[in-house]
C-alpha cells in the first residue's frame, strides 16, 4: 500500500529510464557475474548474483509502472494472462526464486503471510576446475530443485526479453551466451 503522493523518481537513476534499460542492466550484471566466476572472485560473484536477482525481480515494478503511466495496462494484461505484472512474473520459477532472494536482501526477515515461501535457499559450493584449482559455484535451491544462479538469471532474462518484445518494446540483447562450456 502506497502512502502519500507518488512521484516519478527516474531522474535519480542516471541512464536507466525504461524497462528495456533495466533489462540491459540485468544483462550487464550477468556478464559481470560470469567474469567473476571465471576469475574465481567469489565475493564479486556473490554481489552480482544478488544484484542480478534484485534487478530481475524489480523489473516487475518497472514494467507495471510503464504500462500504468502509458495507460496501456488495460490493453496489454491479456498478453501476460494476469491481473498484474508481478502476478505474471511470479508464475515463472526463475523469477519466483529471484523474488525470494530480492526480498531477503531488502527485508532480512520475511513474513509467512506476506512473502516467505518455504524451500528457497542460496548456497555456494567449491568445485575443482579442470586445472585442479578450486572455484565456487553459486546455486539457488527451490522447491523444484537446485541450479546454478547463472541459469536462473538467464531464464529470468529470457522471459523478460520475450515479454517486453511481446508488448512492443525494442530489446537489445546483451545477455551473455550460456553454454555447457561455461560451466
């Protein structure tokens, strides 16, 4: 529930003004996460995994605000088959996972009634690289299973890109190419 008057605050965000701009930010965070994982910089990787989840989830706010301000929501909600962008996004397992991480980062404690969903956990584990050097892999555990966070973020990115395109936005893809060779 919003209290008080809403003010457009995009003038506080430098080069980020639209949902496609936020998607570009997510792609950049994913690329930086990949670079940190290749360099075995676990702290930087953890920061960018967290930033990626925050950005992926908060795309819901950006798209909803854009559709509301452009008075397009009534005409486009059938595309998402939902009453809100958030509702549509939370049907996507990758975004449901990002939602849990983003809320934990913002609030620390989550309410059962409001936002806590059991079965989600962030973890990292050492793995031996081909040259015998240890590196960590970052995972998100969900009720559906466990996967590397890079795959979760990639799926979130792809869903957002497809959704934005289906709503008529121009999307420049800057997500890193994810392949089995990157693991």
